[in-house]
C-alpha cells in the first residue's frame, strides 16, 4: 500500500534547514501562550503520587469527559478522549467505513490533506466536492456527489485552508444528506475558538445518529504538541470507536489530560478572545500588505490561514521551497490542498512577523 | 465488524466499584516511583516557551530517537516514537500485514490479549502456537505453524502472562522462521528491564530485515499513563510505518517525550535494579504464601505476573468478579489469555500488599 502523507512536516523541516532567516508560516502551530492553568496543571501533575502516572481510563479521564460533555451538551458516554484531532478524525472515519454502507468518503476541494491520506489508509475512496472561490460549500453539491456508496462526508468548519465558516443551514443540510444516504457526517471543529465571523455552527446543533464531531485543545489552547483531543459519537456508534481507540493507543496521555482539564476549568473567555483579537489584527496586517503587493488573497472568516496568489508563481512544492530560500518566507503549497488551489500558497498567521513576511513577499514578487 | 477488546479496563473498573477493600493485582501498572528526572522533566517542560508546546516531529523528537538508537545499536532513522507500546505493536502488525504476504498472525497461547484484538481489527487471522507449562516456546512449533500465509509472528519476552524469558537461541530461530516464510518477527520487549533471569535476549541481537522490535518506557519508568514507546523497524519497512503513525496520531505527546528523554539521560542502573529487587521480593513473598495455600503457580523469570490455579475455581471472568467481592483480591481471568490457561488466574505484583493478598486467597480457598 502506498500512503500519501501530508507535506506539513516536510516543508517545516525544509524551512528549518534553510540558511537564512525564514519566517515560518507553514503549519497551524500557534505562537501564542497556552493558558497559565495548563502550565500549572503540568507542574501539579509532576508531583502526584505514582498511581496517577499510570493508565487513565481508555476512553479518557472521567472528569475530563464530563467537562467536555457538559460544554457540548452531550452525554459523557459519547465522548472519547483522543491523541489530538488527528486520532479523533481517524477513529471517526474508521467508524464510518466499518459500517459497511459503502467505501466512499466525500471530501471538499480544497481539502485538509490528512483526510484523503486517512481515507487511503483505511481502504476507502475519495470523492471531492468543489467549494466556491471563498471556500463556501453548497450542500446541494454534496447531495449530488453522495450515493449509496457514501460512508462519510468529512468537513472542517472553520475551514483549513479556506478560512470559510459554514452557516447553521449548511450544517443542517449536511446532516440531512448523511441521513438520507445512511452515511455519517464528520465535522472537524478544531478551529471553533477561532471563529472570527460569529457565525460558527457546530454539527452538534443538529440532533442525529448520523454525525460525529471531532475537536481538540491543540489550537484553542495553543498546545498542538500535547496531543489531547476528542470525538463525540452518537450512542449507537461509540462502543466500536472506544474499542479501536483501546486497540490502537490503549489510552491518551494522562499528564496532558490532567493539564487540559485544569485549563478548561480555570481559563476564562478573555484568554480565547485575546487570541482571536490577535488573529484579527494579523489578518488585517497581512492582507493590507498583500494588497500593496497586488496579490490576490482570501480573508479568513475563521481559522489561521490566508491563501494568496502571485502572478506566474503557482503553488507547487518547488515554488514553496524557492520562496523559503529566496524570500525567507515559508508557506504551504496550494497544490497540497487539491487541484483547485494549485495556483495558490497558504500562509498560517502564527508568527508575530506577518507584516515583515508580507513585505518580503511584496519585495520578492515586485 | 466486531472487536474483541481486552478485559483489563473492565476488571479494573469492577474492582474500583467494589464495596470492600480490594487489593488490585489486575493490570501491569507499577506502584513504584517513576525516576525523579522524569518528574523534573515535566516540571521543566511546563516552563518552556510556547513553541515547545507545539508538534514534535511526527516520528519523535530527534534527540530522543538518537538516545534510543544509541542504546539499542540501531540508526535513529529506524526509530518511531509512539503512543506507548500499544501503538508500537499496532504499527508493527499493520506494517507486516500490508506487505500482502499473507494475512495470518502467529501468536502464542497463552497470549497477551491485545495481539489477537489488533489482529482482528487489522483484518488478519490468528494462528496460535502452544507454549509449555512454564511458558517456553519451541521454535519448531512456530516453524510448523508458519506458512506462506504468515504475515507476522508476534512474541513478548519477558512474557506477559507467563513470565517466561526466551533465550537467545529461541530469538534467533524465530527470526529464521520469519525469514524463511518472508514474514516479520515482531518482538515486544516492554518488560526488558524486568528480566529476573539474566537471560533476556533482544531480537535486535539478530540482524535481519524481517524483525521489528517494540518497546516503551511505560513499565521501565513506571509511567504507563504517559504513553511514550517506540518501534524499531528495518530500514526497508520504516517509511510506511512513519506514514501510518502520522496519519493516525500525527505525533506523540511532547511533554512525555521531553520528560522521558531527561529521565533516560539522568537515571542510573540503580533505579532499574531497585525495581527488579522489589519485584524479586514480591515474587518470593507471594509464591511462599501460595505454597502455604496449596495452590499451583508459575514463578516468573521476568515481567510482573504470577499465574495461580486453585482447585475447582477456573479462571473465568465470573470467578474473578466473585474473588473481588468475596476475597478482596482482584486478578485477571486466565481465560482472557487463551484456552490453555482457562483454569488459572493471573496476579500482577504491583502492590505492596502481595503478602496480604496471598493470605486472603489462602483463607478464601481453605
């Protein structure tokens, strides 16, 4: 079997090896502070008795699952704490495929490249539905692409890489399509705390046994390396997912769960709002500079990303590496997200140097 | 698809819910101290800059992989840092099966129940080879069971649940069988630091492109909850395994990797020897008391476990639950490890109260 693995780590390593000063806008690694209570939770954990260093329950610490469940309006039994959103999406897609209602996964174009990679690994096949130039997804197009072969429809809102935020009507319509074809809507909501539009709508808003919601604390708490996420399953689907989680990972890291629980309890809305505000300022700064450079770009309504197009400079891996070497700015090739964005580059606004990056880009493409 | 999930968590929960005082000897959760440097590593991590809270490289922190590689005499490129031995075994078994050289996994009887569970999840089929009453594995029996259908042979040394330690000649012969049938020997060596016999031999001692070694710091550092393990692949097999790791988990928890690296560097042989000594004493205490009780039992040459047989009390889940309620001792049903040990109970020596436990058992079966 050949896997297509996402290029993120490859480009990050290329940027790290580069000789000059490179502004890293490759991956969605926040550069802002995690909550102080997260750090405090790790310190506190370090001093616990030896029994607290042993396996957490396989599905996650009960108190953490209850805290998540209360916030999301579900039953704690529906929550599986995972090794980040990465494992949550893997469990969700595997769970959909093993229902034997078809082996097709409906994805959007552009797409977050882990989804097609996971699909291949799980012996599924991809079917892509195009979004418009602003990343908007028309549920009618999804309905047309769906069939008896559809195991799952996977969407991300707020979206990576387009920055689109799907309205409530879209989420409801997508659940509806999933129900019509006895498929599963998988809604990856890992950027929910970075909704800049005020229009984010969780798939949990629609009650259905045909949708799974995945999430993590990786982005909301700026801790992508800690690896604590979760998936919320309908009661009918959760048991097998717990089994797979146990058979693959046994359990999720306990110091991470402990620290996240403390941070969840003690971190107020100010923390999240400050990060959104920072992001808003960076979007303005970066897109203003892109305006000056005469580039075409997207303005995100959520998530961390701006896509930009420079005349005569398509979004290939080769061009990304050239930009690292010659302009000192590292982005992601648009072609990594699907054919529709192959002319584009994606820049993650996770550096205080977005203005300098945009200046470098402007100078380079002048 | 129906999964068989190991019963460990189920029995642990049953024991926790019990009304009286229960001595927990269910799971292989050490009750001794992790290395002080492990705690110190977590404290230190809590104060690092935000960039250190982000994704580690997918295959693991380079310094940790180099430290492991140096100790095991392999190249760092062969090492994948995983979410414990659980993920390491999953990656290894998946890697063997996706070579399309057959779908059969040869396992021992008795068996650590995660192996047959993973086999089913990965669409493989199990073939069991009996070990003798001391848990010794005759490579000739493995050779006879192997065929063109064999994808992998999975063994654990020191063994859970039998306590057997396979000699160097057995390991060499097992690699030989794997080579003969173009299969992969997977050697799970997570109890290597608890070899009480001095005869432990790693499969790494035999140079071959047909063996994968899995391990973790879960047992050696008494941190089953932290979830840091690793697998060592032949160069020919490592790339796809790294891809699967990336697609399932993205990366392994970074605070855990950081703390383990520090503990690896700063923890001397005394720490490990003291834990072995503790275990030796507990083996003596527990088996002496079992002698008094007139029970049949195994004396482990490695790992944490004693298996015991009480007349007229077979090792069923029902009997284990009865023992929890009526005798205040929690073990694992032998039937969880395969038909050959269905008359037996397994007790993990991970409590300071092994003498009291044995006394309770003696009184109960008197």
